[in-house]
DNA sequence: GCGCTTATGTAGCAAAAGTTACATAAGGTA
DNA sequence: TACCTTATGTAACTTTTGCTACATAAGCGC
């Protein structure tokens, strides 16, 4: 068990009863995985609740023509709600999960999690909140996929995920995967943005030059 | 309060403690609404948990160009999970809700629901299950929107929602709304299906003639 | 039946997205 | 530096979707 990062560092741990803490420390398992490792395959049965301690997980679907589309990311401190989902309903996992960088994951076995859920209010709370937030995120995503064009979704993505200095370290291939389209389409759209001086492109990097312009693209006011 | 349909008829009521039943019968409110009534507007704050007793509710989003897209339906006996979602996170409602036919809805005020959630295991259970199932549904939908063409989504929709005798009572306009596209596109696709003798169209009705053929369309094996 | 409303059938063009096929460039490494 | 891998830039072309504009038809009330 790595000393530096365990479940005890997560916010909800503080609110557990001593019995709960005990159960958790005895039952939880820790896993480390490297970038690009696939943690779960679609249709796999889920053995417990996953919680990310370090790194980042990417949850994605793969369509029949082989295109990937990122559904969401799981950041440190977050629980993989999809696994909860399966755990409470005995469903098979509905997507793929892969590590995006070196990532450490704690696994709480299904039986233990269900017991904690019955005993501990903080676990109930965590569960319902996590599920709720996921529902909200998914609805937003669905909304966007339905209502926006790729151009608009791309602009939105750039705005939302750029750093404070207006930079994103991401390849066009990754962008394409997230939006569920091909790299060529992304390149075409980005060239458009470059031509209008909204962004500057570099190898594995995009720099925002005119966030205002981009947000007008999102709302459909600008090309 | 209508005598014929109350919360006491729903499955989870049986598992409530007598205190819980008491609280519920005192606090719940009943509303009737007619077809096409809009129950909730996007961005409205949610005053409680909604449960459908009779009829059907449609949850939908509206994109910037005015197109609607049905996210899900809420059938009798189901709880509107979106409202739970807001209720536990103090979020604003993320979509529109309208009655599709004469519908009766029970409302459990937010404070009461939260209290029941703390006291009653059956309510915790109902909540987590409902949220989980919604997550699953939304993911499936997102998956389809990402990965399938309209032709394939339409074929899938027809297969999933046809009656046992292979009939659907639905207008092309409604189909278009669900898939988030225009009626003309649906008409074009349907004509295609008609030409291949997969379906027969009528006024407000579609009859499946060749479900096999349709399922091949879904998987992209057939035109 | 007549007229009104609602639903479907079709055509044609414009815009967006998907596909294929290469050229070019940036970084890392032997 | 030369070579190799990975990432980006571009063009041409196809397919799908979106949009506009009508024609036709079904059901309903009078």
C-alpha cells in the first residue's frame, strides 16, 4: 500500500464512524496503473467501487465504426460512479475505462461498499451526490451533442478545459476522440479558428488567443 | 385528493415504516395535468420529488435553433429522478418536462423527501436505484447519439418501442422530436424503410413488417 | 359533402460531417 | 546529423443532414 495516498486522505473519510473506518481500511485494495492501461472493458462485471487517488481515468464508449468518444473523466478524489451504478443494480459496465496518465486507484469491494452504504450516512451522501452530479453532467453532454455542431462543441471544449493562461496540452487526435469524430474534422475546424485568430496551434498544444471570439462561436453568433 | 390513485399504491410504500407512511400522507401533494401542459421549465428551481401516478411525462431539451429532443419519459410508478437530482444538490432543473397525456403527479416536498431519505431504507434504495438506472439510460442514449446515424437510431427506436404486434402510434413529428431532428429527415428515412418493405406507414402509425431487416439497419449491415 | 386542421410525401439545394490520401513538420534518438 | 515516429496541414470527394417549399391525403366537425 503506498504510504503517500490512501483513502484516508479523501474528504468523506473524516465523516466515517470508527467502525466504518475500520471496515474500509481492512477491505480496500490499492492498484497502480500506467498511462493507456485499460482498466475496465465494456460489458465486464464490476467488482467494486473505484476511487481515483492520483492521476486521471477516462471513461469512453466505442462506436461500431471504431470511433471513441469520451464520456467523462474521473479526477483524483472522485469516485467512479459508473461502478456504483453497476454495483447497486448488478449491471455490466457500460463503457471502457482507461488511465490517461500514471494513476492510482482504490477499490472498495461491492459487498463492503453496500455495507458501508447501509451503516454510514456519509457514504449514502457521497453516493447520492456522485450519482446526481453524473446525471447532471451526462444531461449537459447529451444536450450539447443534440443541439450543437462540432464547431460549437469544439469551441466550448477549448474554453472549458483551457488552463488559466489559455493553454491546452492535447493532441488533435485526443480532441477528435472526445468529440466522437475524426482528426481531420478537428484539424479543419481548428484551421478555421486559426484563420480568425481565435487560437494558435502547436504540436500537442493549443493556445487561446481570443476567448471572446470562441464563446461567440459556441452560441452560434460567429463563424 | 383523488381516491383512485395515490402514493400508497406504489411499490416502495409497502416497505415504509408507519412513521414514514404518516409523514408521507401528510406532506404529499397531488396534481393533475392535461396533455401538453408544461410542468417544469428549464432553469426552474425544483420544489420536490415528482412521482407519476397516471399518464406519462416527457423530459426534453430544446436546442438553440428551437429543436426539441426527448431525453426520457417518466411512466406511472416512476419517480422523476431529475427532480431528485436537483433536490439533493440544489441545482436548477436541467430540462423541460411536459405531460404527454392526462397525467397525475404526486409531489413530495424537498424537505420531506430528505427526511424520508434519512429515516427510511426503502427511500434510500429507491433513490439510488432510480438514479443508477437513469445514469444507465443516459449513457446508452449518449452512446447512440455519438455512434449511430439517424437511420440507425430510427430503426432502433422503432424496434424498441413497437408494441408486441409491431405497431407504434406516433407521428413523424414526434419521432423527429425524439431524435432531435426535423420531420423531413424522418419522412425521408421512413420512405427508405417503406421502399425496402421494412415498415408500413399510416397516419399517426407505423407498422413493422420486417423487424429482422430493421435490426440489420441498426447494426449498419443494411441500408 | 365541404372546409379546416393536422399529418404525410417529395424535391432540390445548402451545409456539415465523414473518408481517403498524402504532404509536411516537430521531437526524440541512434 | 540522419532517421524514425508521431502530429499536424490540406485537398478532393462522398455521404448525411438540415432547410425551404409545396403537394397530397386523412380525419373531424359542421
